[in-house]
C-alpha cells in the first residue's frame, strides 16, 4: 500500500536513537524526508546519514527539548532546512527513577519539562507550519503508564497521562484545520537502551541479570517478546499518512497485548 508519504517533510524530537529513530526510519522507508533532533551531535549525524541512505533528505539538528526556546529553535531550523513541515512526531522523553519521597523538586520539574511540556512547546511552534500543509499530522509517543498502573513509574505516569490529554485537546482544536493528532503507545521495544543501560540499571536495582529483566518485560506482553523497532516505525508511518484520514484524538497501542483492559 502506498501511504502517500513520498516527499512529505517530518520532524522527530529525540530522533537519534530508540523509538524516535525507529519512527524516523519507518517514515524514511516510505519516502518521507525527516529532520531529527537530539543533544548528542555525533550520534544524531550518524542517524541522519543512515536515514539519507534510505533515499530521502534527512537533517540532524542539535536541540535541547527541555526548554521552550530549544523546541522553537528546532522547529524553525527544521522547517527552513526541509522547506516546510507536514508531520510532527513528539517523541522525546526519559524516565527518572524514584518515589514520591525520593524525587526532588528539580527532578520533577526537569521530567515534566522534557516529557510533557516539550510536547506542548514543539506543537505550538510547529502549528503555523502544519497549517500550511494539505495533510498536517501530529503523532505523540506515549506509554502504557498513561492508562494503567505501572508501580513506581512516577515520572512517566504523570507525563503519559498528560500526553493523552494533550492529544485529545489538540485533535479537537486542530480538526478545523484538517490536522489529525494521535498517539502511539509502544510496549517494551528492543532499543539500544533496553539492550543496554536501561535493562542493566533495572537488573542492578532488582538483583537480576539484564537478560532476566528483558525476559520479564517480554513476559508482560501476550506475544511474550519485545517489539522490534520496525514494528513501531511501520505503525507510526501509517498513523501520520494520508491513508489514515479519519482517526484523530485516539491512541494506538503497539504493545504485543500487554494492556489487559477491555474496551
Ligand atoms: N523504549 C521503549 O521501550 C518505550 C516504550 C514506551 C514508550 N516509550 C517512549 O518513547 C520515547 C523515547 O523513548 P526511548 O526509550 O526511545 O528513549 P532513548 O532511547 O533514551 O532516546 C531518547 C532520545 O531523546 C534524546 N533526548 C533525551 N533528552 C533530550 C533533551 N533534553 N533534548 C533533546 N533530546 C533529548 C536522546 O538523545 P540525546 O541524549 O543525545 O539528547 C535520544 O535521541 C519516550 O517518550 C518514551 O516514554 C519508549
């Protein structure tokens, strides 16, 4: 199926690795140009080079999404380097481990700024560009802690519940401009972090091996495995495509059957 993404311009926050890069690759495989933003220049440029190898234009823009100015600058630079924006993917985020008693005010603020406010700041900055597109799309990356209890996942829970609210509000406000806004909710993805430092840190905290941690995360899914990055990228590409013209304000779970609620 031709998704109609050839020659469109997309921008992805936090696109140098992990879920963001998986989505950027999914878009590039469909012929969509992609601007990716992150802090680490070397990794970002390597990722953009790999995206260009898929035959599209890709630009690497160093950015700090934890401030409003950083988000606005990324959008302005990406738009001028790509020549407009049709698709925004709000992906950037990270988890700060801790409890209500251990998390400091600074950690809370930093987590909320990066995982939640960046979605608002980047969307706001991108709106004038998206409104000029004939097929404007926003895709917000959320997580299962937004819809069900994941004990201890304080900082992502606050962000992910908020992202679902942002998705609904934005979808309602932008419907008149024919811009659709949806959310994609991955389960555990076989990313660099889960194959390395994230699993290692959880293993240390729980007295398990990293392989045992990955097996435990896999066991939460009915399919009993982690998601391959392409499995997220392909669904994301469909969600922001012209083929997906009547879905807005909703969340699509790509979690191998982890969520167990009905309806
Ligand atoms: N991985 C999963 O299994 C999974 C599951 C469900 C949901 N998610 C969601 O997917 C999103 C990405 O997660 P991930 O696991 O793929 O993360 P990740 O592997 O840690 O990658 C994070 C990306 O964001 C960039 N980044 C981090 N802080 C930044 C900042 N202040 N300014 C600019 N860029 C920044 C990183 O590059 P630099 O460090 O170089 O800046 C990197 O490109 C998050 O919203 C997460 O909640 C992930």
